[in-house]
C-alpha cells in the first residue's frame, strides 16, 4: 500500500442559551417584527417591538452548558457527534406511534433542521416550473450515467424559521438560486443551518453563505463561494454545514488554498484560508482535542487533515481519497483514533500521535471489514463502531482491526442490499446501550446495540419518503433531537413528534 502521510512538528465550547429561557420568549415575540431587508419576510408585526428589543439588550444571553444541552443547534447536535443527552426518552411507542405535535408545509431539500433559541431553522428550495429544455452545464459530452448529468434549473432557496413550541412560521428569507448540481439530486439545500445565539448561518447548495438575525431573518453579511473564491459547484452541491468556533465561522469552500476558510462570524471578513484538494468533498468540519492539540478535522476528496483552528495551519495530513469525491461522513473520534467511511467499500482508522503532530492509518476496511457507510456517520462506543454500510447493511465493527462483529439489514427494513440504503444513528448517552435509528423509509427505531448483537425494541413510521432515487422513494435528511422531541423533514413537510417517556410509552 502506497499511502502518503506528512506531519508537522488551544478548549472552548460553543456558548448558547436554552430554548426555554426568557430570552427565547422575547425572540418569539420579536420574530413578528418587520424585516429590515426586502428578502426577509416576517409573518406579522408586534406593537411592543421597541420595548422588547430594549429588554432583550439587557437580558443575559449566555447560559450554562447544562441548560442548552437539550437544543440541537447545528449538524449532529451540540457536539457534532450524533449523541443526545436526554434522559426521559420513551422505551416503547404507543399503538399509534409517537405523538405528532405539529407539522408545517416546506419545499424540497436534504438540509436537516436546527433547533435553538426557541426556534426551528430549516432550509428548502422552491423550484421554478420545469420548461423541459433546461440548459446542460457540461462543457463536453453529456455523461451517460444520470448520476452525473447536470442542468441549470431555476428556483429560489429559502431559510425558514418556525416557533419551536407550536410550529408557527415566524419568518422566511429567500433568494434567487438557479441550480447546476446533478439534476437527479437537485431538490434543495444540503447543509444544516448553524444557530449561534442571536444569529443563524446557512450555506446553500450553490455556495451562498449567509449570516441572518434570528429575530427577523434580516441579513447581516453574506459570501458567494463561487464568485469570491472562483470555485465550481461540486457535483452534488455545497453540503458542509458551517462551524462556529469562538469568533470564527469555519466553512468548506474548495479551490486553490481555500479548501477550508475561516471568517469573522460577526462581519464576514476572512481570517485565514487553508488546504488545496481536487474537490472539497461533502463532510462536515469538526473540532476535537486529539493528542496535545485542539484540532480542526477536515476530510476532503483527497485526504483527512488536522488543522489548528486558530490559524488553519496543518498539524498533519493523511491521504485517504474517496471515490467520486464522496467524502460525506463526519469524522468521529475516540481517544486518539479517528474513524471515517465512504462509498465503494472504504473505511479506515487513523491514529494520531501523543503530541498531536503526526498521524497514520492503522487499518483500512473493505467490503468485508470496517463499515462502508455513504450518507451517515457512525457511533464509536467502547472500542466499537456502529453504522450503516452501503446498501442498508447495518454493521458493528471492532475499532482495533475493523473486524465485523455482526451485521443486519433489519434497521433498513430489508433482507438484502437495497439501492443506496441508509440509516442514521443517534446514541442516547443517558443509557448504556440504547440508540435511535432513522431509516430512509421514514421510520424511527428504538434499539439496543452492543458487540454481541442488535435488539430492536420498537419502531414507528414518522415521515413519508418523497425523493425518488434508484427506483424507490426515500428520505435522506438527518433529524434534529431537542427537548424530548424529534424534528424531521421530507420534501413536503416538517414534523415535530414528542419522544418523551411521559407521552410516548405504553
């Protein structure tokens, strides 16, 4: 194996406030105020807005982490690791499944919801009527494989803000956004919004980065990745959710020396740029303390990197190219080991040295070892990885060597591989071995998992699959879990269910 590695020889958590705080109630009222920009459209005006804004200015925003831990303000939750700290989750569903609290109509998209500050933020797309003669964007011959055919499709992207308590639409922010991504998957935005106190950061499928006020959706600043950094739209669109770190907003952009770019989160001013890759990939950036350093982990089409989040300088890089640049899964860390997986039977475990300045691959998986997941992120627990491999095969693999302890198609509702089968995994940290799984049929599953096997406790349908891929309909949007509830979407609606033991158990 010829694998290139090179090596080079500071912790603060995101501060947020709880959705049930007085600040959140005021935000709920203030969200009815008129927008300051024409592209932000609040639903109504509130006569007490001036007084509310004065009170808001004097209210403390920062709350202890224990209070906001139940919010889900970004991709994969507070820690970007797909864990949920709720300790009152139902052990079984009622005969009719979990209680539906509210639902709202939305447009298409893969973007998952974010929950914080008393709001649910979601991105979607409203497509223009199809004329049937949309322009192809290929310079040469049109690909025969429809998974790579790209056309220019007119439409608008939207950022929607719903009230967490009852689903009422508070405001929407929209902008023209013709798509040039692969036509089959051009249904809407990919990246989950990021909520940071009184601001929301979003990245659209064509590289529109926006900083919005959570009170009314008005825009504070914006960037256009394609124009500002002279980069093309990836095949399946810009998909990496923005990451807030102290005063920085870290984004995956692409291009020459701008694979990863940090902006001042208040103004949009560029702070640093780093990395060059053939394509940016679709994986989310995460920050973990590995070795002696707090490291920003970036997985692009060519390699995985550990960077200093303060300045973008690499501590190390390890080559691990992904097929078709499909670096999708979020890197997961256990102690000093990093696990990544992707399409075409690929996965690997990377060990970072004690000082954090070097790294190397311990093992690489194949179609019989490791986990070859495509659209999901594995959970690492007690020396084992749990995740959905290609075709819906759910796998437990030993981290020391990649050996599969067991595998099953049961979570994917199948007995054999299915086209692009996918299951999302969320670990309930208050319980030793309990997980919530969400398959692409739109079912939620309560399960116990450990190295000895998979035990299904219950399942219920919660949302209809609406996106046609590979001869079947599916849903590929990762839900949000906050304050005892699940928030999930398809291409037609956003739904909120109660998962608390008080109402959900028999």
